[in-house]
């Protein structure tokens, strides 16, 4: 995923989906990378990536959403 930057990671699938949806509503393309272990859900994370040039905008949107 060249030219994409990780901006958020979580172990909660619902939280990842909400953040992804919020970013897409604000016209920020996203990619999810699920690194969760399929047998042991305590291992791994779900990472959200955005294009490098939108990193700052996406980070601000995520921070604002998490403060509410």
C-alpha cells in the first residue's frame, strides 16, 4: 500500500467500521487491513489507512470523532 499512511488501529471491528464510514462520508478514501488472528481474537489489530496527502485531514477527523 504505497503512498498510504496508517492513521488508526483498533481491536474492535465495530469501531473500525464507524471510523471508516465517518472518513468516507467526509470524502477521504480508506483501506482497512485486518491483522486480527482468526483463531485468537486477542491477537492483532484492524488498521485504517488513508492516502498520504490526506493524512492530516483524516487524523483531525478521527481525533474530533473520538473526543465526542
